[in-house]
């Protein structure tokens, strides 16, 4: 049983910033995310896309924003349960909650903050007959451990950042990398497209465009794929087929937790602190809805800040918190570190 003060469901930007705001209040956080790494969409879908509306950053790459948020909250020692989906929630007699993941990991906390962005992400699967028969038998929709493909033949399909970046990365891991896209144009970052072209010229990536994987072959596991190109069919031997067509957001099991739902989002009280209809459960960031809601990262940061104040009052009933600016009070990390502004030096003349 993992015990914490605030259990955060979703490790995207809003969830990661919650760690920092909770830490200022001496509250410990643990995060659950179905993806294998923190960052949500910023890490999984568009790590190299620039974001222009983060205060203080005229421009910052989504992946760099994730790194900065992790660094900002590091001294408050958050815990992570990654690659697991929050499945069930049980309210205890004392008002606290036990959340269990799809893999049976249990978490106990007096406050739950749902920061799941647009929900739990499920891979968009290509319409290939029998593809589900090969799942975990050579077909993977998310790359969790690159070493899994060491010295193997890999076929990647897709035209976005994930397909480009993983094709580039796996050239140093897999014995053979083939990238297939239905168009000649890619939607990824320009430097990634240029790198793929360079590796193609060096025969480190076999690039096939415009083309589509139409059929899978193998006895019990993937052994080859059939690719349609220019009216012809090409059969390519492979150990793994990885279609990277992005992720589809869904509320998933959270939709069955008894929360008020409106248009696939969780209704909250924005006049106070973004609490749901169940006391002790909050929803912050893109996953919530209220009048005039804007789905912006900076709005999620604001919501996380007010939510943490409410969490403090639940965890410390009757205890008053006096707000102090970090420039005045400094920051004491749970790891023993301290950050503070230099003290003014008083000198006589």
C-alpha cells in the first residue's frame, strides 16, 4: 500500500506542478499515470512542439517544459506509479480513499486530485484485420523499453513526432528499422524529418512512402507485414510492428467513480477550489469543466494552486496556513535541500 497526502491521477504538466505547490505546504504527493513516463501529451505526443503561452517563457518545447516541471518538484520527492491506469476508488470510513490500478497497485490518501488531462490515453489502432491477435506478440502501440528491440527487425508506421523520433532512436538498437507512412510529407519537427532523411541515405532507416501496412503475417507471433505501395504489395520480414498513430483520450474507469460528468469531463466547483461532487476528490486541468472553462496549461497551474490550499485544510483541520512568498520564506525540500533569496546586506556609511 502506497500512502501519501495527495494522490494525483495524471502526470501531465498540471499534475507535475501540483507536486511543487503541495510541497510548499509540506504535503507529499504520489502520481499515477497510464503512460510509461511523466509529461502526458507533452512527452508522448509532441515533445518537440513549441508552446508559446507559458508565463516567463516566450517559447519552450513541450518536452523541456516536462523536464523543468520535474526539476522544480524534485526536492519534494514525489512518488510515481507509471504504466498503470487508476481503475477503482473506495472511500474509507475516515473519509480517505484507496485507489487501485489495473495492475493491482493500491494507493491510500486523504485527498485525490484528478489531473488526467483529457483522460487516460488509449492508442489509435490501424484498421488491419487480425491486429489484436498479435498484440504483445510482436505488435506494440507504445514503446516502453527500447532495449526490448535490441538486435530485432522493427517496422514503424506513422507520420508524427513519435514515429520519427523512435525510428531515429532505434537505429542504434534494432538490427533493422523500416519507417512506413501513407504520405510523403511528415507532421513532425523539421529537424527530425531531416535526420530521418539523413539516416535513410546512410541505409540505417528503410523509408517507404507513400505506403500503408495492409496485412500481418505470422504463426503465433509477427513474422512479416504486407505493405501496399503504388498499386503493388511488398512483404517485409520483421520481429515487431509498431503503429504510432497517436493516442485517443478517454475518461476510462474514472467515469464510473460516481463523479458528475458533462461531455466527457468532470464537473467541479470553480467558485472555490475545483472540488468534485465527492468531498476530498478534486479535478484540475483539462479533465475538468465549469462555466467559461479554458483548456490551457496555465489555467491548470492556477487550479492546482487553489486545490492544494483546500487539500491542506482537509489534511490539517483547524490549522491555519499563512501564505508566504517564496522570495521571502525560501523553499525547504523534503530531501533536506533549501532554496532562498540572498539576504540583504546592511552597511553603514
